[in-house]
C-alpha cells in the first residue's frame, strides 16, 4: 500500500477482505476507493489456482481437486464435525517419501507448493462454508511431506493463525510428518506453537523400513528422540499415527511392541484404518482385528484414538482424487 502511495490502514482493509470478508476479487473490496481496487487488480493476482473438481459426501465432507498455474494438481478437504470445521491441506505436488500404501507418492514428487498456494487451499475451503461459519482447525495431512517444505509452510500457518489472518489458534493446527529428524529439529528452533503428529505405522525398524522406505535413512530411535525434544520444548502432547493394514502391521504382537515403544511418553496414538487405494495390495483390517489392536494398546495404558473414516465415497484419502483424475484423463 505504501508503494501505491496509500495510507497503511488500507493494508489492514485488504487483509480483512481476504481472510474474513472472503473477497473473491479485488473489485469486491468495497470500502477501498475504486482506483485503489483497480490498481491492486493490475499489480496482483488474487487466485493463481482453479478448482478442477469438487466432491461432496453425505457426511458433509467436501474435497477439492485444485489445479495450479503450471497444471499440477493437489487435493484439500473440508470436514464438518459438530462445531468443528477442519481442513486438511497439501504441501507438495506428489510426495517423495514413498510410503508403500499411500496414493500421494505413487508418482514421486513434482515440486514444493508456494506459501501462496498453501494459503489458497485454506481460502478455497473457507469459501465453501456458509457465511456464519468459520474454519476452526487445520491439519497439514494432505499430499506431500510438510517438513520437506517447512520454509513455505510456516509463513502460510502464520497467516492462518494470526488475528489479521484466519484467526485459527495455533493449538488447533497440526502438522503431520513422516519423521525427518533434522527438519523436526529445525521446527523446534523456529516454532513450537503447533501440534506435531508423527506417522509411525510400525513398531520396529525392520517393518517400518518396508512400509516407509525413507525410514532406512532415519530410524525410529532418531525420530522418537526428536519427537521427545519437540514435546519438551513445546509442552504439547504429540500424536503418533498408525495406519492399520490387514495382516501387515495389525497383529497383537505389533500392538504390544508399539505399546512398549511408546511406553512412558505423554502421547496420543491415532490408529487409522486403512483407506484402500486402487491398484495397491493393502486391505483394511477386520473390525475384530482392529478392536483387538486397540484393546492391547489401551490395556497398556496408552491414550488411543481410532480415526473414523469420513468421506470415503469421495476418495478422501491422500492422493486418491488426483489419481482418479489422472485415470479419467488417460
Ligand atoms: N507426509 C505426512 C502427511 C501425510 S498424510 C505424513 O507422513 O505424516 C497423513 C497420514 O495419512 C499419514 O499418517 C499417512 O501415512 C496416512 N495415509 C496415507 N495414505 C493412507 C490411506 N490410504 N489410508 C489411511 N491413511 C493413509
């Protein structure tokens, strides 16, 4: 605004229009002089992406397939649950981590998203809400590995959590990582206001190396060390995610080993029944196997949450919508 020869309070007006007023264009910012609106529209692009597909499930879950300016595609999701309006956003086009059961990484990674592209997902999803509802939670659990794109993610979360931005408390923002120890250390140095979730999926390195190939270079011990450090520095209870795959990591022995691994930690174990991906050989465990797994963790004294499956019919699992898009185009 200063560059445009305008008083600085106009910047606050633009912020309000973007993040609270849900302005769809510069022209919609009606308390700015017409000339200023025109000058803004000439110098800046409000939207660099377009919504390529929009799916809505019966349970209210909405998923967007977003096409970036260079043609890349990413996914993001809005989940409504009671008073909660949570969004799940992506940080990369594709993913380089190669988790064998996940659709996002099947074709590797194309590139990191920019800060603007990350913020745009939040705004696109916010615009789906009725005027009297606001976003309450963010999980960075979409496509990509957030800690591999930390430098662009953190400024986007800054906008999300600032009063002038979306005003979502940092305590309601969760970053999910496959577990990259050096980047976890960098996160501690830069910001410990957010919740951290670590995707474990296996209780020992042998199995984890097979499910999460990047583990070869990391190892569970180093990951848990950094996770403990995050807890010490932030005081925020960590979440450990465990995708339950039938006959792969759902045995009672795995549950006992997981309980032993996390013993003594102030942690929440989030067990996620596998959401099947077309073309991959993994299956969702039976409810009996899931129940047995849960009972073992609980009787060992762990805090356990079983994630309910939402939005299944709209391919809401990571990277699935993009793949159906790819298949349709081929
Ligand atoms: N790269 C980050 C964020 C990815 S997605 C991470 O690894 O944490 C968030 C969670 O969904 C991860 O735990 C991931 O392993 C899990 N996930 C991926 N594909 C899934 C599927 N088909 N069904 C259930 N969970 C899945």
